């Protein structure tokens, strides 16, 4: 029994922290200032590690319909067509800025400076948010190619494309919040009447255009994830003997970028499922869209490993990148089929 208790103490991280502090105290006995400085430094380090672990937890998924309904009721609005999609985009960007630790990609102080998983997760969310903001401005808010762009989306879309790593003068957070204010104005105008009313047109072509962007992103992420084990690359104008492999230190970066991208897409697709429901039903495409959502939801399962493993494809150790690539590839194949279904006569 005593051996079992000793084993438990050895696997307890606080046991090692306590032992380290005791060792420092022994080594610095009689040197009060040095002892106090080392103890304080160790304490600060431990606190920063704990805070960093807390900040590295990805936000939970949310109910897009409930979130849009709550926002509309708080503003005294009704759920107009397009409201759910725009409100979901707004909530995604707000989550990046207001989650524990806030926006971390441009942090210059610890613990944010030390973290890389969460900043790469944020990058995936930002990229998908940018694509949706562009789709809103370019297609969904316009009745035809010759119609005028929405003035609020003209501001919001480029603001979301601001440099993700800018820390100050101006900061990325400040520019993104400016874009959010413009997007908030567009949302409010969706529910009014008259000349000031914003437009949203759930057409087949606008949905197909956005899905084309989604397919491009998923295809690129799948390829980058698959390169974790390396392989020969063939293409027009390329050396047939060229070999592509993701550097070892970048494997977890790509994994978490893909995870963040899939997290954002799950919510955007659910919002599109509501706002484009008539188009999807007309083309018998609702089931295809739900299949894409199911594949992407599988990417959000908890990672039961302290790190992203990079075993061989058929080796004894798991390769988490290949598992993620499999789900994204299946989702991408379903997106391609859905686009063809929407564009068929």
C-alpha cells in the first residue's frame, strides 16, 4: 500500500513543484534575497503554465439558431432571411476576441507568446470567417452582378482581412472589432423596412460560390495534413521526383489550424442550412449538407493524447494528422457533390 501511495505521489506534478522549491531552499540557505527571487520566479512560471493550459482550451460549439434568436430578441428584431448566417459570423469573430485569454495570435508576452496550438486554431477560424464575409459582400447581399455592394459589408469584409499578427498601431483586435461594428449594423438593417434595409438573397449560385471556397480550403488542409508522412508530388511543370513533407515542428500547427477551420465551418454550415432551406429543399440537397456537417463534427472529438502524434500510416503509433485529413477529405468530397447538385439543371 505504501508503494502505491509513493507511486501516486511521483505522478503528481505538485509533488515535483514542492520538491523543486525545497531543493532551491536548501541550496540558497542563508541567502534570503536569492532564495526569495528563485521561489518567486518558480511560482510565476507555474502560474503562467497553468494559465496557458486554460487559454489553450478551444471554445465549445454553440447552437446557431438559439444564438441568433437570443440576439434578435435582445435587439427587438425578428429572424429575417440571412440573419442567422450573419449573426453566426459575428459570433465566431466575437468568440475569438472574448474567449479566455482573448485573441492570442499577436501576443508578445507570456503565456500567450509561448502558445502555438490556440493561435493556429484561431487562424483556421479567421480564414473561414473571412471567406464568409467575402461571400456575403460579393454574392449573398446582392440581387445580381450589377447591383450595389452593401455599405456595411464593404467595411466589414476588408477589416476581417487585416494582418492577424499585428500587435499595435493598429492592433488586429481593434480592426476586427471595427469590422464587427459594421457587421452589427448590417444585421440591424436586415430587419428594418424602407431604403435603409439590408438585403440577403439565398440563391443557388451564391451558395455554390461560397461552397467552392470551402472546397478549396478543405482540399488544401487535407493535402497539408497528409504531408505529415511525406510523399512524392506530381503536377504540371513540377519535378516528378519532388518530395513533400511537413516539417516536424509544423505538424501540430497544421492540425490545430484544420481543427479551428472545421469548428467554424460546422457553425456556418448550420446557419446556411437554415437560411438557404428553400434552395436546399428544391434541389433535394438538405441531406447532403447534413452529411458534410457530420463529417466536420467528427473532427471536434477530444484529442486523447498530450500531443499530436505523427506515426507512420500503418505503424504502431497513431497519426492524428492522417485521421483529420480523412474527415476533411470526406467532407470535401461531399461539398463537391453538393455543388454539382446545386448547379445541375
